[in-house]
C-alpha cells in the first residue's frame, strides 16, 4: 500500500490539472518513427509522448490518467466533505449523551 499523498503534493497535482493547456481527452495511436513501430500519446493532434511498440498499455495509462486524475480528485473532495459531516454528527451525538458517574465502574 502506498503512503497517502501529502497536502502539498495534492495541491501541486490540483494546480497542474487545472492548467487548460492540455485539457480534454488524450488519445493513443500506433505509428512508425524512423522505421520503428511506436505508440504515441496525442492531444489535439500534437504528440505528447512516444513509447516503444511494447509500451501500448503504458501509453493507454498515460492517456487515461488525464481523465482519471480529476475524477479521483473530485472523489477525494467529496469524501472529505462526507467525513466532516459524519464527524460533526458523531460529535453532536457524543455531546448529547450524559453519563451517570455511578454507572461507570471505578
């Protein structure tokens, strides 16, 4: 299992994903460069990365990450809100309880 992302790293990722320079869907395509078969990751026809022919799965992962990371960041934000609400509810419940000191064993 990986260590949780630090708040500083998360802020960097959010800032990078907010950059609209490469916004939108990224694609992969098979190509040939200098007679060698390769996979290219593209955005609006511009080649962003070229990988060897065995790197098709990696090319797909790179292209999909552009869509997946913002969705994951949105999920993290949603879960934080949900956790805060449940914590507030739990704290309210605990505050409403009264304990009889005589009922608690010494």
